[in-house]
């Protein structure tokens, strides 16, 4: 059995680790200067000093300094909704020094306790968050809330600016991670929806939806491949990268099977062998926080286990060892960097 793609995945992880380590080395050297800039209220100086340091980790990361929860200030370095960058932001926060009286660190925007009192400066306009009205839809049997957002100023704004303002408002109301976790379709509107409610109601509606999905579950799915062959899958539900932000490595285990039913799906001894492997992989990964089995699908004589893992750990090697004795053909393990979980995009909630 061969382990494919591991070298490139390791290189990606190493580069990210070096960038994060470089930032925190810079932070310790520059901390006194940053404290002075904050004490002086020098926002321009802070931008000139902190901006390039964050950009050196990745130019598309977004940063902000806001009031802290426990400390005086919170430095937020966020992927701003970019699933490809979310693991990097969380690695940055995981490597941060302990919080103290002055600084704490967060990899995503948190909900603002006084969100409805905020005014958001967007494209030269002051958008009062408390003036938002929201149309809310809860699709049946789906862990999400679709949001239509209206603000009295939206008629004067371009479409992109309306969306930017809406996303900022949702981040302040719910926190960035819960927006990714529970909000589905987002539609800025220039007319108030007929059944709109005040923005203040959104957190309670989301909490009600979330209460029905407190634990991981598994769902069984059936479909067809591109060639029309039968396909059977088992997937976690809900299944969202934001719930496991450090799992940025895709480990695809492909197991050929010999015994098939009339639709080409595993049967008899092959079905029993696949269930045994799935149970052993699940037991292995459930015992560790740095990897998870997400989807298992079978079609046309092959079964594929989709595992996501922390690229700084050894989960790929452990899975490889576990399937090395597969009795029905040559097992293949492909390892790639996939922080947005694109390999299982059709199964994402």
C-alpha cells in the first residue's frame, strides 16, 4: 500500500507553522511598542505596525483590535468567512501567549454584547445595526436559518456593499463562527420583508434551531454516480468544517471490494469487512481530537472513507497502519491539504 500526496500536505503545514511562529516572535519583540500605541490611541500607528505583521502570515487574513472579554484589548485575526484560511487563523490563536490584563487573542469575530447599539462604517455610510430588519426562514429538517436582511439605507448602496454590511451585522449579532455554523442563505434586500422581525430576535431563533442538533448524528444517503451506477453513503450530520477548524488535511482511504449485489454495492463478506474497518477507524479517531471520519461512500466496487485530520499530527499514518491488512485488494491512502473540505462538498450541511 502506498501513501499518496503526503509530501505536499506536510510542506503546506510546515509553511503555515513557520508563518505563525514568525508572528509570535515578532509580537514578543514589539509588544512594548504596541502597548504604547494603544495607550496613546494611535490607530494609524497601530495599523502601520500590526498590519504588515498579520499580512506576513497570509495577506488575506483580516485583523481588528476590539475591547476584550477579560483583558483590556482583544486582537482578532480572522479568515473573515474564508474556509480555506480558517485553520490558519485558529493555528495563530492556538499558538498565542496566555492572555493577560492587556491582551487576549481570538481567531474569529465574537458576538457583541451591545451589538444593537453599534454603528458600522461601511463605504462612507454609518449603518446602525439596530435598524436592521430580518426575514427568517427555517427549512424543514435542516440545521440552518436563511436570512433576508433589510436596512433603510440599503437602497442607496451597491449590492456588494449591502452584502458587506449584512455580514458584519450578522457577525456582531451571532459571532462569526455561529454565522458559519447556523446561517444558510444570506440575501440583502432593498425592501423590508413582509414578515420581518427586529435584528434582536436572531440569536434566540438560532439558539432554538441549534437546540435540535446538540449531538453528532449519522445519516444514510443513496444516489447515483456520474455514470449512473448506484451509490450508498453514510455521513455525519451536521457536517461543517467550522466545528473542527484545525482539521485541514484530507485522508481518503480507498478500499476495493469483491462481493457485490445487483447494484454493484458491497454485499456478504465484503459488506462485513467494510463495516469492521469503518468501526475500527471510527474507534481510533473518536479517541483523539485531531481527526474525524466524516463520510463513507461505496460504488462500483470501491468504498472510500473520507477522514479529516490536523496536518500537524500523525492521524494519516495511524489510519494507514490500520487499513494495511485489507484483505480484498490493494488499499490506497491519499493525503492532501483541504482546509475547506472541498473533497466532500456535496455532503456539507
